[in-house]
C-alpha cells in the first residue's frame, strides 16, 4: 500500500483534498460550495458550514478510491503568507487536518492557499526556473507576485479594488448566470464581438477594476447584447493582466510569468492574454498550469507537504 501526503484546502468556494507522493499528484477530490442563484458570493459562516459537511464525505471518497496510507498531512491555514492574512473558512480545513494527523500519528505541515496555487500551477507547466513572476487571478486575489525558490512570495502589485474573478462573477450574475459565472460567461463571450470599449486603468503595478464594472453595467443597461458584454469583459481583463504582467517583468528583471488562479483556467482568457503580451513585449514568456489545476484545489498543498516530508526525512 503506497504512503502518500494528504493535502487539504478549504477556500471561499471550494472544499478540496488531494493525495501526492514522490512529486506526483495521485488523486484529488473537490466540491464547489453552493451559492444561491442571484447571489454574488457566500458569507464566511456559510462557507465554514459547507466545508464541515463536505470534508468527511470527500475524505471517505478519496481514501476509498486511493487505497493508500497517509504519511503526512499538509493544510492551507491562511490565504497568503502574511501575519494579517486570515479567513474563517481555512479554520475548517486546519481543524480537520489536525484531527487526522493526530489520530494517525503522522507529521502535520502548514502552508497557505496562495503557495498551494503556485505549486499546483507549476506542476507540469514546463517552468523550471527558481525565480519568476506569478499572476494570481481569482475571485479573491489579483496580484503580481515575485516567486523565489518555489515558495518565497513577494507581492509586487495588483488590483486595489475588485479582483479579476469578482468582475467576471458580478457581470455574469447581472446577466442572470449562476455563481461562479466564469464558464457560462465565456460561452457567451466567444459568440460576441470585441470593440475594446472599456478603458484599462493600470499605473505601473497597480490596477483598478471597479470602473470597468460600472462601464460594462452601463453597456448592458443600454442594450448591448449579453454576448458582446461578456466579450468586453474578457477583453478588458486580458488587456489589464497583460500590462500588469509585462510591467512586473520590467520592474523585477525577470521574463517568465506563471499564470494561476481560477481566471487563468479560461481558454479564451489564455488566448487573449498570450496575444496581448506578445504585442507588448515578445521577450516575456507565459507559462500556464494545467486547466484543471488552475482553480482552487488541494493538489499544490499535497505537493508542498510531499516536499516538506522528504526534507524532514532527509534531515
């Protein structure tokens, strides 16, 4: 029976568990949290409640399918590696991890949601440099990061108001789509026409999204088709993120960029950002995580735990 690392991540909208060993993701299970139709998100208390319900069920499914022995447990206990980084939803995963590790008498390691994203996106991405820029694009984060040695993360800049995923979800909900709205909004966007009607607000490494939300809402209210409004949303996002990525490379002296987070799972976004970065600076190289590992998941957390276990065993 193989001995594997159990990774646990309880983010704002996904309960996720994964098993990894010897640098390979073996199996993962995840479940999106339920958001009522028309709502733009969940209260933290509702998220904690759903995680507490989901964790035992997913754990049973994972272990029944894997038939493995747990060598250690690794859990994301905060959004990012900073003293003031805290969200109640991560307490659900942390408590569950502590109980499992203590019951099985195996090592327990802690990481962050953001470090898990980096590790998951790096997995089979083809990027093997120790230092690079990572663009974390999700419903709760839009940040340009400098990453060193795989885990040391320094925030260089990002959005000061809304986040990339929030913009997608808010426009989607206004158009009557379910939350999270990314997949359905993209289906509309590929049928729409782009006119770049929404201006980009990027100053150095700082961006703003709230003005774009207002502008797109006005387009919708004035009779712009859902398809065209959706395409304008993706056009604005791709232009904004392309500029942020290129500016981050210019400031850091690095030229390789890893795109990660739920927004980065969109094929349309990937195509548009790649095209625009090439026009802005053809020396910048983009790397993408596997589509299924771009959104919230515990695979990167499990990979981090696997690495830490190896270091622990080797002294």
